[in-house]
């Protein structure tokens, strides 16, 4: 089975730097994959991406060594299994607030006896190799998101759930849940405490700490704090920012 390069990076002590895909296009996904990210996430929760397009995006990512990850719309076993069958090497599951919800996420990601995943890895076998079934449970990443007050209160139970590989902070929803404006980073004491508490819980339980950073500056800060799965750029914002910068350079008054 094709190795999961993210696990290799972590074993060597390196952070895994990723990009986020919200544009429903295999062409833009392929371009982002060739930029050299360690991983890319196809966002089916907030991006404008449906299943069939997501499959073509996973195929495009496969033209590189970039590891394909999918954020599913919700903690629902059908879509989790379907995206793993499509070749995702990790699934990010939003709004996981308890151990029971974490256990449900893990179960959907694992074949028996470790879970309830149904067998039918149609494209996953093509991407990963013919021995997919025997190695999928140890290779595929289950990545619940920590993004509410409730999840913070239960963070040790969530990250201590057997089979959870990464706890991934959604900072905007977490900010809103804490009564703050949505942001990937802010100085409010409650937000800072939440970030550090999740990373500390991950360290206690031997789980990778992940976070949506939004940009390289915040990502660098999070790496120093101990995070090892980091989103650093997304397709839409990168395109708009680059285009706006080019226009601004030409439109500045002499």
C-alpha cells in the first residue's frame, strides 16, 4: 500500500504543511498539488464541492506525492466511508464534541474489528494498491475537529479515543463558540488558552495537533506551539490575493 507521507514526516519530527481546496475544479486542485504542499484538503463542508467533483479533484492530486484529505460535511458514516473509498488518505470530521462522537468517527474510518466501515474501496485500491484492505486501518487518518466550548471541555476524552490520529482545531468556529469574532488567530485570553489546551491534550495522549492557520505567519506561530498538521493557504484566497496585488502594483499613483 502507498505509504502515508504525513506519518513519515511526523516520525521524522517535521510538521506537515497543507493547502485547502474550496473551488470545485480538478484543474485548480492539480495546480495546488504541484505547488509542493505535503497535503491538500478537499473541503466538502464549506466549499462548493459535491461528491463527483471531489473524486476528480482527488484524481488530480494523485498526479503528485501530495497526500489527499477530505473534510466531510458532517460526522455521518456514509459520507466518511464514501470519501475513503474514493481515495482520501484522511478524513477531517467537523464539530466533534464528545468521546461518543469521536468513537463514531473512528468507527466509520476503520474496517472490522476496529470499526464499521463497509468494504468497497473502488478508487482507493487504484490509488493505494491491491493490499489496501490489510493496511487501511493503520494508514488512513481519522481527524476530528475541536471547535466548540463543549469540545474543549471534553478534549481529553476526544483525543484519548483509540483510533483518533489528529485533533484539528477549527479556530473560527471555536472563536464564535467562545463569544469572539471568527478569526484564525487573536489575542483574547480565552482563545489563547483554548489553543494551548488542545495542543497539550494531544501531547498527553500521543495524538498529532492540527490547526487551520490561514496563512504562513500564523502557521509559523502554531509550529512553535507544537502543532504538526497545518493548513497554510487556500485556493480561493491565494488566487484573489495574488490578483489584487498585481493590480495594486500597476494602479498605484506615480
